[in-house]
C-alpha cells in the first residue's frame, strides 16, 4: 500500500503469471499476444478484485521485457508500479 496523489491510501495486488499456467496457448504466445491469451478464470478473478477497489498489476516475462537500450526488467517494473500508484 502507498499514498496516491490525493493523499488517500491505495492498495495494489501484484500477480506474476507463469506463462505455462495462465495462458491459453503457452507454446505459441508471444510478447505481442500475451495479453490476449490469459485464461478466463484469471481475468474474472482480476475483475472481481478490482470491483472491491483494489488496483491490479499483472506481470509476466513478456510484460517486463526492456524496451529501450540500457533499460532493465527492474526499470520496467518500477515504471509500471509508478503508473499504478499515480
């Protein structure tokens, strides 16, 4: 938990999804298609948690890939956390 911009406490659920357990077709999923391949169960659970007011950050090996030269996975995660708490 942390304080959001309005000074109110904000909760965030972070889930790291192993591709082999949370993706419909793990043998063919790519960095471009992973967000379209999540299992319906995972999506429904996320929506239910969000309906209770929780923020939700779903990450996996694709969503943490560096996009710029010199960037690390930790940099990408930090950026995503900052956005989630903004």
